[in-house]
C-alpha cells in the first residue's frame, strides 16, 4: 500500500540534499571505523599499546560508530526511496532512523561529560582518553552537520539568485 507524500519541490530538493550528505557522512564514518581498526592492529603489532584497554575502547567506540553510521545510511536510503516512490511510510521510516542517529549522538556527548568528570576526579588517563574519544566523535558529527547546514544555506542562496534572475528577466 503506497501513501503519497504531498511534498513541495523545494522540500524534495532539501531532502535530496540531506540524502546525499547523509550518505557521504555514513561512508566517511565507516572509513573512519576501518582506519581506527587498522590503527589498533598496527599498534598491537608494534607493541605500543595496552592491548586490553585499546581493544575494549575500540569495541565500545566501534559499536557506537557502527550504530550511528547504519542509522545515517538507513535514513539516506529510506528518504531516497520515499522521494522516488512518493511513499510517506518510507519517509516516516527515514525520519525514524535520523531521530535514532541524533539520540545516539546525544548519548555520546553525555558519555563524554561523564568520562571527563570521572577522569578529573580520579586522575585516570584511560578515562580521559575515553572522554576525548567521545568529544572527538561529537565534534566530527557536528562538523558534518555544520557542512550540511552550510550546504543547505548555499543552496537556498543559489535558488534565491536564480529566482531573482528569472524574475528580472520577465
């Protein structure tokens, strides 16, 4: 059963832009996860790290990154399918995945504050490392979102210029 969406062309363009950027962000997150795993392997081979702490840290951070990346990729896929088919159920599913992505990102920021407070209270460098990892992940995600927002703003400016030129030509 197909539910038609009543989206304006402007909204469809905006969703298309977010679909593209979400896909890029998800792919970059998967690449980052792979590079982090490679860094863990190289560190273990060279013997430069605490294996248990590093593996445990990678597992926790890897799961968080994987969940965020999968949800962002699912948002992109469902939103694109919704636009292609005009199906509001797919759009609802896309927004569910985007909501889940932002919930995980918020939890990540709360984890940072908890690890940072614990590391300052106890002077524990492992907790400080965990705190900095969560903060880094948060800032990477915020940087990607900032780029998406800037992209959307530039798109709006471009559309406004095109409309103004078109109106002036008439």
